[in-house]
C-alpha cells in the first residue's frame, strides 16, 4: 500500500495524544500525577494538541475534503465513521476534564475516566479500519489491534514522563515505562514474524478462478500507464530496505527509549529532563518509521490483477 504521510502522521500523533489523554484521565483522579492546574494545562494541551494535529492531517488524505462530514453518518457499518464519531465525542469529556482541572482546581473522576475511555475507543476504531480489510492479509489479523493500543500507550507514557520531569514530580513506578516499551516491542516483533511466515491467502489463480487450469501469469498489463489502483495499492518495498527500516524502528522506537527510561531513577534535574525529552522524540520517530512500514509492507489483493503472483 502507498504510505501516505498524512495518514502516517495522523496515526503517530493522535496515537501519542490519545495515549497521553487516557493516562491523564486514569491517573489524575487517583492522585498519581500532580494536581497542579499548570501541570494539567501543559499535559492536556500536549495531548489534545497532538490529537487535533493528527485529525487535521488525516483530512489531507481525503479526495473530497468538503464532504468529510458525511463519513459520520455511516457509523453503523464503517469503522472509519466510528473513529470519527469517537474522536469528536472524546473532546466533550476531555474538555470538561480540563476545565475542571485547570480553571476550577477540581479533578473530575467521571470526566477523566470518560475521556480515557473515549481515547481508547478512538484508537481501537482506528486499528479496526485496517483490521477489518480482508483484501489486505497483512492487516486482517489478530496482531493489528494490540499493536495500535500498545504503541499508543507507549507513546503517551514517554510524553507523560517528560512533563513529570519538567515539573519535578515524582516519577511513575520504576517498571511502568520499561514494561510498556517492552510490551509494544514484543507485539511489533510478533506482528512482523507473523506477516513474514503467513502463507499466501490469495494467488492470481484463485483471484481469477483459473487456477485449476495451471499457473496463471499476466499476459499483458491492464493499463498502459499507472492508474489510481497502482498508485495507492501497488506500492512495493525491497526486502532488504524493509529489514533495514525495521532495525531502525526497533532501535529508535524501542531500544533507546527503553534504556533512557531508567535515567530519571539515577539522575535528576536537567539530565533527567534531557533523557525524557530524547526518549519521547526518539520513540515518536521510531513509531513514525514503524507506521510507514505498516503501510509499505501491506499487499492488496487487487494487485493480483496487475502482475503480483500472490498476497
């Protein structure tokens, strides 16, 4: 599949934003993060800013952006529509949560938990957009949803740790961040192992119904020039390049943040802040590379009609 930068930025930024919002909604009402209104303002602006930036960027992938509002009407059958509804609905409890925390000095447990639930539901709907697509076997599997949720949690935690360090607050329990990073890394490695080992679900023979007569090969290209289907769904990446990018994603997105997550427990002040900032930035860059690969390595069944032998 063609890796659209707008969608990759959307899934990276909004995933981190929703992860951070969910953590704030759960931790703040129980006193596990500072109740300071300034802390709430900075953390919520960071979370909602990332969410909004991601949602706005996703509009650039639409062919007719002025008709985007129509997507909300298909929530009964479309995960894309459900994602939009969940994303917009989450702003209400998040707004009430923020107003109470920042302006009234009251951290509402109900609003926080509803905001956290909306954040998780939105990321779940985003993952189901891809999980539900049977023509793309590398998306239509049990690994996709856990990966999206774990990456959102990891990204949100890395940015939360940064805000905690800036305000000099007590860090989260020592195992929290490393465990979240390790979980996300294990799930990502599991996903890659699965798609590498999974047998082809469709071939040119099964797609055309001619497989019983022998091997089916493309005699002549259906088009003399590239069309929309080839541009969006015929993208391919060399195996060696994919392997290199996987290593980059693992090192930047998981390995280095994992090691940096221990710095706040052996240092304080600016060294701890610098480590937290570097971990958050590297983690985000690593997730961006991982998101690019998620699209680039996917294979749509329609490409069987354009020369691919199997998907």
